C-alpha cells in the first residue's frame, strides 16, 4: 500500500508532466526536458543528504526510525504535486521558473518520504528469501499504482472541458488517494529489528561511511545497472503517450498498455519468489533483462498496431518485472555486505546511494525525450513527419533494448554476491555481533 501511494504521488510527473509542459503549456520540448534534468540531479543529491540524516538521527521515538516520515511527508508531497500541474498563464520564462522550483521542491519532499520507506526492509527481516518476497510485494504495489495511474489519468482529463482543468482534477484525485495509501502503510508496517541510535557522527565518521559505500562492490554494481534499467523504464513510460497518439493514432492504446503491459509485472512479481528458491537472484535478474531486450528489438519492427504493441510491450515488462522485483532485495543484501566488509551499518546511506542513481536515471529519462523530440522536428498537436515518427519509435524501443543489454553485461561480470556467499556473510555477521555483545557483557 505504501508503494501504491508513492506511485500515485510520483508517477504523475514521470508519465504526464512532459506532455503537460509541451501540449498544454506549449513549452518548447528541449526546454521542458531540462526541467527533468536539473530537478532530478538535484533530487539525487537530496537523496544522499536525507539518507545521511536518517542514518544518524539521535531522537528516535516510539514510532520508529523510519515510519514517521510516511505520516508527516504525505500531505506536503500531495500539495507540491498539485502545484506542478497548476502553472499559471505566465510568460515562457515565468512558466519555466515555476516548473523548475515546484518540481525541485517536490523532489526534495519525495526524498524525505521515500528514502526512509525504502530503508525499512532490513529492519523487517534478515532472511534472504523473505526479503525477496517483501521486495516482490513492494514491486506489486508499485506496479498497481503505476497501472491505475496509466489507465485512470487520461480518461479523467478527457472528461473535462479543457486539458488544463482535466490535468488538475486528475492530479488532485490521485494525490488524495496517494496520501490515504501512505497513511495505511504507516499504520501497519512494523520495524522488528531496531538498531540503537548511533552516537552523533563526526566529519571523519561521515567520510568513513562514504568511503565504505564506494568500496561496496555489490552496491556500486547495482547502482550502475539501475542507471540503465530505470532510465529505460521511465523513458518508455514518458514516450508511450506520444507513441500511441502520433504513431498508432490510437489513444485507447494507453489504457490497454496499462492493463496488460504493466499487469504483466504482477506475473513477474509472482514468479520471482519461486525462481529465487532455485536460482541466484543475479541469474534471475539477467534472465529478465534478456527477455526485455528481445521483446523491445522485435517491438521496433513489429509494433505497428495496438495489438502488437501491447503483446510485445507486455513481454518486455515481464522481463523488466524480474529486475524491478529483485532490486529492493538486492539493496538489502548490500546493507549486510557493507557491514561485513567495513563494520559500518548504514541502511539509509546505502538506500539513498541506490536511489541517487535512480534519480539520475529519471533525469536522463525526462531530458532525452525532450531533446530528441526537438531534434526530429516534433510539433505538438499536429501530424508528425516521417523523421519525427522514426525518432519516437527509436525512443520507445531501441533505447530500452540497449540499456537491457548493457545491464546483462555489467551484472554478469561485476556483481559478486551469490546466495551461497550471502549466507556465509550473514553467518559471519551474526557470529561477530554475538562476540561483540559477549565482550561488552564481560567488561560490564
């Protein structure tokens, strides 16, 4: 439920904000794309700052270390989302300033909400298989939110007399439901493994923590492949609105993409816990990327009607679902690896380093379409040229296929954690903690 709420509040920007900028506000495509580039790079640094702050909080109350942020950040996040789709009729410069400021503040608030939420899995269980299952549940919630946002947003917009009022009503509707979902998560999540508050860190402590992150090879690899996969996923979500309207000339295709394509991720979420009982998470991850790459390459050549688009995109999203469902389990494993390697346990900093690269990928996913659309001569609300159509098709399929192939190569050769090695690391950690507790007890 927390991820459903997160996606109701977050996916509006990824799915529809660029189109709102170009087709409703009439902002130049390349100029509108820079909003995503600047704001997401800003968000990436905010994630690291929030992660450092969360890890080193001193006053931890009975609500827990992470849960309170779901409660207090929900309303501000909803109001800021609405502000992004409420840009007044200023000049181009005025609209751009509003867009930059509102989206950057929204991203900061989202970091304050999402980094603690994503850091909680290590506090909920230390069992690797349970983490895979929790990660799958997270992905199921995330994709349910994404699916409902995909199939429900534009019908609301189209029922209103103008696109401007339609976007506003749709965003307000999803924002309200998103807040209720986040509060439901707050009320029901429990932090089982509570770590004691850490001493206030010195500058040298923070330097050691950051150096430990850079030496965490599984984390560095996971961050890199998420730069590839998440930029591909988000770019596809952004471009599919243009693809359906201008290539297929069928806006109802967006509905079917939401139902079947994103719905296929639920199949992946169901399959992943079963597959990881017999295969390493790394193997399942690479398998998903291979399915994804093949489907998108075929899509460029064959997706010339709604049926073929939905079928091939569904297969691609099945493959992507394997990677997405495993990400949160893998990043939790990176927390244990980091503690085992350096002696420093930092859930918030590990998670925020991971989301730092996801935010960079979102910057890429928002910026590249704006630049490419301008380059190929895209004109809003007009029949597009053959060059513009080719550019939209390439963005829709070839970019994501290329990123999936790069992920296969990097993950296969650089990610070092197998299930056997993880179990050994966890056993070493448990033995080390028992030894440390025994030492403290003998000294007392």
